[in-house]
C-alpha cells in the first residue's frame, strides 16, 4: 500500500449562483507519484441558495471532488 502526501499551496474558490466552484492545485511530496502536480476540482452545492443573501449565510455546503494525477 502506498501512502501519498500532497501539499496544496494554491486554491481558488468561486461563488457561482450561490454554489462554490473549487479548484486546488498541489504537488505530491512523498509516495509513488512524488514530484507530480495534482489538481482537485469540485463543485460544492447548497440547497439553501436563498440563505446566501442573508446576514447568517449558508451553514453547510457539500459535493463531489476528484483527485487528478496526470
């Protein structure tokens, strides 16, 4: 079994229509893919979109993401 350590020094989160579109880019610092650049895109969704316009905001978002090692 391989254990990999990935460091993500850069991340970008955009708010699109009340949803978070996320992209983090990093580098594998140990393990089989050491030295390779990785990306982890995802879309984090909320069912409470109207709450985005309130002072309280949205308490929770969730959604899928992937780990891409080209």
